[in-house]
C-alpha cells in the first residue's frame, strides 16, 4: 500500500508541475500581445465545477462508509462532468471560440482537454478499484479543476 501511496503522490506532483508550466506559459503569452480575447464563461462552466466537486464529496463519503452505491454515484458524476465539458466546448465553438481563434481559446482547449484526459483516467481507476489511492487522485483532479476555473476567470 505504501508504494501505491508514493506512486500517486508522485503522479499528482508531476501533474501539478505540468499545469504550473502551462499556467506560466499562459500568463507570459497573455502579456505578449493585444490578440488575447477573453472567453465567455457561463453558468454551464460553474455547474460543471459543482458536478466535479459533488463527485469528490460523494467519493469521500463512499470511502468512509464503504458504500459501493456512493462510489458509483461519484463515477457517474465524473462521467457527467466530462459530458458537460464537451457541451462547454460546443458552446464556445458556437460563440466563435475555436482552438485557433486566439491564444486564450487555444490555452483553454489545451488545458481543459488535458484535464479531461486525466479525469477519464481517474474514472477508469475508480471503476476498476476501490483503493484509497484512487480517491486521492480523484480529489487531486477536483482541486486542479477549481484552480483552473479560477485561473481562467483571472485571465479574463
């Protein structure tokens, strides 16, 4: 178990470093020119944040109560988060914010897409194991998404 804890801790540190690097690149790029256009954030984006947080809370209760029903609820909420993120992308594209529209949208799609890929991996881990280390990873993805939402709001 100790090896698993260490592995997940190192994984979360590495993920944090990747996103810190992307944050730094985003901040520097924003300051380089006048082509930065703020992305519109809607209630859908906030709702998506709440869905992922609810998933993390359900998972913590599932872990503490050893409840497989709450565990699966957390997995379903995680899948809903991914589906809702696709809707956010669709809405942004409909509003004219595609990957190559401007640097802001490019960073948003890159960062949110990478996070979504990591969430998908977390869902696979949650669906195949009941290990405590899977919950740590999931909570890490939730905290990371809170940070990213704050970052995107600040970069407006």
